[in-house]
C-alpha cells in the first residue's frame, strides 16, 4: 500500500477557509434543541421577576398598593421606584446620554411602562402577584404624534427636564425637544436649490416597527454576598459594555462582575441596550441574596424594549433638467418615545443618518434632525441595520424615484447618471464620509441584465393598457433600489459608546497539537461567528477550521470588545482576527526558519505551512510548528503560540448593492404578490458564501415584513395597537417571496482581508425596493408617494384614491 | 402570558363532563383543542377556576357517514377533517376551509367542535356550517337537544349553548353530488383571522344556479348568513350583474370592526369581493 501526499487542492479544501461554503458548526446544537439560552439557566433557589406595567400612555401615579400581591403564596418582594431610590437606581442613564426611569417615578410616560417588579418563588406566583398590585392613576393628556409634540402649548412630557435647556447633544428648542443634529453646508445647499432646474419636496415617514427576535430580552442575576460578586447571564449583543455600565451604576468593581451572554436567539438591535428588567433583576438579587430570573413575554418585548425607526423625513432634492443631482436637503423629525434610549455611538444622536446622500454624487447637501419626546416606548435601535442607515437609504431611494418621475426619466437610468463612479473612490461625501470602495455602475447593470429590466418595463406598459381595458385587476410595480451601507463602527476618532472606543478584539491561542481556540469581543446571535471566524483563521494560518473553537460572550475569558450590531463583527472583529493571526504567523515563521535552518526571508507561505523558496520539498506545517512552539522553540524565544489583537479600524466599510423587486397588486383586495426579487450584494471579500446567502435571505424577509405591514401603531389615547403576533406582521415561509441572490466583489482597501459586512445590507436596501415597487405601480395613476407599511388595506386605499375601483 | 391558577379536570365520559360542568357552575369552562381558550387565559382575559378537558372522551370523536347526513364528533381535529376521504368526497368545503385555518400545528390540536362552539366571529367553520345548514347536538345533564347553526350564534362569544351544556357533535346534511363550493378567505398571513371571508355552497342545473347558500366570517359580531346575496344569484348564470348584486346584498349584512386589518369601509368592500370570488369558484366547480 502506498500513500500519496495530498494535492494542493486537497490541502486547501481541508482548511475550509475563506470562500468555502462551510456548514454552520453551531447548527449541530441549535437544530437538535441543545443550545443554551438564558431561559435554560436554572439555579438552586432561583426567584422569578415579573413587571406591573402601565395601562396608560401618560398618567400621574397617585398610589401603588402591593399589600394584596405580597399575600400571594410565593411572592417574596415587590420593588417600586421608592425602593430603587435607596440604591440610587430609580433612573438609569441611556446609551444616548438621556436618563430613563427604571420603575415609574411619579408618573408613567408610555403604555406598558414598568411600574413595579414582583419577585416570587416561581414564574406563576410572580404573575399572580403582578395582577394584584393596585396602581391608582391620574390620566394626563397623551401625545403620540411627534409633530404635535413640538407644538407651542404641548403638554410637558418630561417633568424631570423642566428648566434644562441643554441636553446631551446641545440646546433644546422646546420642552419636548431632545436634540438637533446638523450636518453639511446650509448656504451652499440653499444656493444649489436656488439655481436648480427641478426640485422636489416630499415627506417620507418611516413608521415605527420592532426587531422582534424569536427569543425576547431576558437575564438571570446572581449576587454572591460572600464574595461581593455579581454574575449576570443575559441576552446581550454587547456583553462587555453591559459589564462596564453595570459596574459604573452599581459601584461593584468591574472585576467582580461576570457578564455572560450564552446562546442568543436573534437580536437585530433589540439586545444592545440596557433595560429596566436587568436593573430590577440585579437589585432583587442583591436584596434577596438569591438568583433572580427575568424573561420578557412577547407583548412586553414588542411594546417596551427597543422599537425601531419612527423617522419622519422631509426630503428635498435639486437637479438639472438633464437629470444630474445638484443638492440634497433633508429634515427629520425623529420620534424617540418617552426617553432617548437610542442605541447609537454616543456622539451620533441620529446615527449615521448623514449617509443619506446614498450612492450618488451630490456636490452639496444639508441635513438636520430634531429628536422629540412622545408618549411611546423609548428606544430607537438599529433594527438589522447600521445606525439610522435604513432610514437614510429609504429617504434617498424614495427621493431618487420621485425626482426621476418628475424629470420623466426611468428610475434606473436616473441612478446610473448620478452614481459615484468607480474612479472617484475613496470618495468624500458632501456630508462628511469617506466611502472606501465601490463599483456601482457594474452592480446596477448586472442586475438590470439579469432581470431583463427593459423587458419588464415593456411588460408593465402592456399590463397597464390591459388594466385600462378592464382585462385585469392587477397593476404591476417595479422597484429599483441601490444602497450604500456604512458599517463597522468604528474608528475611535469618531465612535464611542459612553466613552468606550468602538474597537474590537480577538485572542487566538494555538494548542501544541495544532488545534486552536479563538476568543472574541463580539457576540453572535445567529450570525454564525463560530463558523466564519474559524474560516478566517484557517486561511490566515493554515489550521483547518474544524480544529478551531470560537468562543464568545463570557466577559471573564473574552478580550474586551464592543459586541455585535451594526454589521460591525466582520469589519472590526474580523480584522482583529486577521491581525492576531498574522502575529502568530510571524512567530511561526521564526520557528520554521530555525527548524529548517534557513533565514526567515528564505521562507514562503504555502497553504498550511512554510516552505523554503526554491526547495518545495523543504516544508514545515503549522501543525508541526505548533508542537515546536511549545516544546522546542528557538533559543531565547518564549515558548507558546498565541496572540491578541485589538483593532481600531481606520475607516468604516461601505457595502453596497442593487435590488429589483417586481410585484402585482390586486386593486380590489390590496394584496401585493411579489413576483420576483433580485438582490445583488457587494460585501467585499466573501468569507462564507452560504452564510452570506442566508444573511441576505433573512434580511430581505425582514425588509419585506417592514415594508409590507409590520408596524407598532399607537392610537390617539396612547394604546399600542397590535402589539402581539396576532397583528404584528412576521412573515412565515408561506408569505415570504422567493429570493434570487447575486454578488460582485469590491474589497475594502483598508480592511486586512477586504471584507465589509453583509448582515444588514438586505434590510437597508430591501425596504426601499419593496416600497419603490408599490409606489411605482401607483405612480402611473397620479401618485407621488404612499407611506409605508404597504399592507392590504393601505394598498386598497391608494387604489381607491387614484380611481382604480371605477 | 401566564394564566391565573385553575384546576384541571380530564373526565373520561360525557356524563362525567356534564356532571362536572353542573357542579362547578360558572367557575368552569370546557376546553377542546385549546387553540382559542388557552391564549385568552394566558392573557388573563379569561380566568376560569376549573378547566374541563374533553380530550379523553372517546365518544366525542369520529366522522360517521349516514344515508343523508354526516355526523362529526366535536373533538374531531381540523387535521382529521383534512385527512378524511369521506369528507373529501361528500363535503369537500370542510377540507378547503380547514386548510385555511391557522397552521398545521394548530390544526392538529384545534377541533371542529371548539371552532363552532367558541362564538368568535373570526372562527371559520361557523359560516361553513351555515352554508351547509348543519345542526349542533347540545348535551346537558337534563338531556340533549339540537340547534341549527343558523340559530346558534347570538353575539360575539354569545351562543345558544346553555350553562351546563356541551356541544357534542355536528350533523351535516350531505349536499347533492356535483354541488359547487368555495371558501374565499383574505388574511394578512398564515395564522391570522380573516380580514374578510365568504363561504358558498351551490347547485347548478342547465347552466343556472338552482340553490345557493352564502355565509361570512369575521364581518359582523357573529358569522352571518347572506341570504339576500344568495337569492340574487339563484336562477342566474352568474353574470356580472348577478355577481355585483350578490356582493352588494352581502355588504348589507356586514358590520365589521375597524382593526389592524383595515377600516370598516375596506373590510366591507373586500367582504363583497370575497363573496364574488367564492361564487365564481363554486360556480366553476359545480356540475350541471
């Protein structure tokens, strides 16, 4: 029997490195129901907490009587703001520089606001107790409309801010005003509008919705009185940030706080912030000396923790009659609810909304965002998008369509005329960003060819005629969307959260046998980090991905990082992986040179080890180097093979893509049938094409939901309408359209492996594609803009408004 | 989402169940598949002290074909309706409707009896039972009686079922061979109640509609029969005028609530559209 040496291809394949459609290693446990989520954590003597929540949108609390609740067998304690004041925790700071009530202090400002925390021996007793806490309210006038909130005589919502004319982000113009954030050159922009041939002005309201992950927000807090140590398991997208904030708030030294994020069932931005449930569980554990679990139910999740959007954008655009854009002016009224709990980098109260110039070469632009309070749940998180980027993309992509219509140009053609050209990168945008790389023209044309765009437009014209003749009751819409994301927050020069710079980290330790463990500052909530991170290491240092364990979420063992949101894991932590791997590779090269008795410079890298240049049979594999690193390192070299990298990115990354949506709307029912959806994404270097495709499918499905019906709506009395899965639209496989995916590859020039991030692109680009398709269908009948969500009855209303029922 | 405390009973016979119901009076509710009652108990909108589960009562299950009628036990699940070859052959509208109820998980648990006895206008089967002119067998300790589906629904969650009575079976007259049928249901997504829905059962002879029954789901405070609409198409070949007249007549008996599914105006209008579409589908399927 003879053994043949593996071929280069076999050695490459064995690594399962970058570019490989490697199956997700985490799915082995997830698909068997063997994941460990917060609610799987059970400890001896553990207590359970449940909230008493406000029935009113705005009311003064006259009295809270917990006496009946305390008589329920099993109820241990009932916490109210009065109790929290004793430990100075009735209010907590938000990530946005505001403060938020942990438990209602004097009044409630939104329906389902937390009023009291009932702690009991079991979950049932806690719920029974919560039912019996009597709260006496005095109803106050409710404001749910951000436009009315800023009216001169509007009711004062935040009495704690009376007399404070300056907030965390500068002057406040009104008692319900939070901040004004301005970017760009106003004078130059005004001048561009003054000499423009054509201008448009349109209000694009992006409705309030919610990330609604499958697993809600939850935690278990366990305070050890003997050691004075707090262990906190929770659904944390950013566990280290939670540890630091918990230390600052509780005054427990940071080394005595152990924050652990176990498996997480989806986040989408919902699990970035700190919520009253976490604080109450911690306080309850300190008070009772027992572990305390808090688990949100679905209604609580939808109505109290972290909504998204609620951005009301007045978009003005200027252009020449030939169809070149010359200026952009946007004003946003941003509804942040009762407290500004927006999860953005601290100096960016409107996130990266200044990406609103999109993929187009606007010479000048000006944007102003006014944040306001209303009697709605607090938050303003980035729901599967980088900070306020999906709002910005929606604004510019609707604006481009409205302008194209006014100019009499096809929306795709209008975009092609105005794209930033490949040779303009790195490109300085009028609102202050430096786009790293892009080839928009190629991407757009590739998609147009794939769907036969000209053919679709011809078919649409024919269908319109058939509709007018009464042969069909459906109208056809074609939605074009081209987006530029801005992800990978972020460079410490402009990004921090409560003063913590937004770097990320990786520690790689190679074991003597050539296997490895990598620990990360990020935290997967389903993204597949355990799979993809190992692939980066495999390619960088030639260890098979299958031999690498990736560990995240335990702040005692993981290097400090800022977590996973805003598509930052690959751009920031992915870079840290490459940098740590390269440190290891450099040491490995020294070891190999010593062992092969050559100079380091005589070695070259070859898939899974080093070989001597010109002598291909003289090689040393990483596996052998690993053993040597521990057991026979060169003289004067420390044994071991490990490295840590903290990566502070020099710039953001700018993924982009071109999407086209084709739909038919039944004018009699308003039902929109998505006939085709073609999505091309360019996320730079592609690490695992299968996972990218999965990410795109998931993001498009969420975009479909948001555009076509998903909404957190309030009535005028401040009641949440549809705050459960009975009404809140989460599409099933039946409603979800078929997705066609495609890609181009334009690597990021500043990222060590050229990767840009992809998880959120489909939500950013998807929402305008759907909305543009609906609007396109009605545009031929006199419509300029129809607000989202485009659910059945609103489509029917539009059909009625434009006379299509006659 | 945690229900108030309750005592769980699992009687083995109908007599035991009706006895419990009488003894426990208002504090007790019977539960069939639990797909409506359990969710509202979890929201604490219902908080019965006693829950009497009918799942272990064998006599409440099964599908029996008689000479002119079919009897379906109240505890027969939607999945069992879907998988019944007898029903597929004789009363295919049951299968068509059951397939539009929620999702497979719900249909394996949810029962026909629960669906029709609940009194929620959003349930789909009551309108179908009206179209088929079905009767419900109601059994209490005092004895048994029969009430027609058309007379059973008095208001939202209010039915002809008396305290202490259990709906045990549904008797359905077998519609003539070759009849046309359809259940047209507009909903936002799988698992949702109807925005508007219409059931139609009709017969055709010589190209013209001979008999017709139409009933609506979730368009009033109960399922509601649209008799004037049915009358408007009888004797016609379902031309445009007849269709419009039927839709208009059906809209006359609708009184939907405005909710997240849409305004009253919208739900009423699409209710008429569902009537049209159900009529067209039923007419196309009918032989004769």
